[in-house]
C-alpha cells in the first residue's frame, strides 16, 4: 500500500509538472511571437523615421532658410534697381548720358559744341561780337547740397575712394567718400554737406557782361558762351516718347550717348551699359547700415554657351537691340533700330521692364555664388 501510495504521489507530481510545462510553453511562444511581431514594425518605423523624418526635418529647417535667402535677394534686387533709376533733379546731359532712368527723368538737349569755352577777357576782346548782341553766358558757381549717404555713393558711382569737397564747420574740406561714411557710422541719417559746382545759363550781352564784372557773385566763374539768346532745351524722356507713342509709364530706360568708340553698334552699347552700371554699385540701407551693392557681369556673358545655345544675357541683348530707339538731338528726330549711328548727335534709348533688370541682378548674383 505504501508503495502504491508513493507511486500515486509520484505520478501526481509528474502530472502537475507536465501540466505546468505545457501551460508555460503554450503561453511563452505567442509572447515571443508577439514580441517579434511587435519589434519588427518598431524597427521598421524607426528605420522609416531615420529615412524620412530626417530629410523632412532637414527640409523643414532648410526650406525657411532658402525661402528667406530668396526673399532677401528679391528685396536686394528691387532696392538695387530702385536706387539705380532714381530721378536726378539735374537734367541728364545728352553729351554724357549713360544712365538707367524712368520716363520722368529730364534730359538736357543742348548740343555739346554749342558752348564756346571762353574767359571773360577773351569774350570782351572778341571783335566779332557786337557789344549789344544777345548771347547766353554759361556760368558756374559752387553750391552746398545736403545729401544722404545713399545718394553720395550713387553720385560717386560706387567709388569709395573718390575725392569730394564737404563743408565742415563752415569750411570746405577735401576728403573721400569712404572717410565721410566712416565718420557717420554711428549716425547714418546725418546729412552730408557736399560742395558741388553748378552750371547755369544767363541771357545777356557783352556790354552788360562787362558792366556787371564788378557785381559778379563771389565764386562765380564764366566758363563759356552760346552765341545767341539760348533757352536751354530740356525735356523729360516722357516728352520724347509720348509724341512717338512709345511711352510705357512703368518702364525703365537705358539712355546712352553714341560715341565714336561704339564700333559694336547698339549691341555693344547695351552690353557695356549693363556691365558698367551694374558694377558701379549703389548704396542700400539695411537697418542702420548703408552698404554698397554691385554686380559683376562677365565681359563674355553674352557669348554662346558651350553647347552653342544662346546665353541668358545674349538673349536679353538680342531682344533689346531689335527694339531699340535712337533720338537725334540735333535734328529732333526719333528713329528705330538704325543701321548707322552718328556719334555726338544721337542718344540710344533701350526699354526695360523692372522685372527684367531684377532678373539680371538675381541671375548674376546667383551665378557668382
């Protein structure tokens, strides 16, 4: 009986152990399977997070930077073109025109050789002039103009080493553009008293001129005469273009005097005008800082590219050349895309849209890095 009882106990214990093993095995396999099934998606998700989230994160962080850079370049280009085409209160002389202007800019249509450069003494000694014949005296006098740092840089064509005369404590001082700007670093809004030589015209006679010698304004200088009572011919670009029905109020115009050195015709005039004007630099204010911005356009930027296709600048100049206008200020006549240019008596007028000039700025800033 004891043996049988012991055997029953052993068998019972074995049965309990087997039951526990079966139960334990049955529960643990699904758990591992579940864990494995769960870990694989987690690892895949982690891998996906590394592959997609990181670029997304980079894009999220880079895209605003790229957008900000593009926006800043856009504003910079707009400011550059706006400053480049500011209306000058002084008429642009047809003798030395090389400007990007709006239609409101005044042009002085006085032929360059109309002025005979003479001193007062040589004028009074000229026996060919009747003492009472009306003439126009061309005089020059120094005046002080209060201007901003931006305008100073623009008038100096971006040359910070250019010598100028400024008024400091009522005394004229010869200095440079750079020196004046450095002195106003802490107060950039302070106007600059620039001493300028201003030319003006006065109808008179040799006799009146001689009588008025003792009454001459201090600092005034006679630099020449025009042998007739000459009222300087002045007109805005709008005046010239309206009568030809060519006016576009939103347009910007490149105006350039034809020179004997313009052997490449209108193409060369447009190319050199873009290169020289964009490289001069203009002053643009950013907060309290005034900086000079300029764009270097390569000399061969209008040439064909390596694949023989037209370049960005080449296409632009081709369009502008085909739609150019030339105004003869001696004959008061407008012509279009002429085959022959006449130095000393014509100005070339090339129409641009603001967007075209902004595109030129952005293109060459981007290509230069």
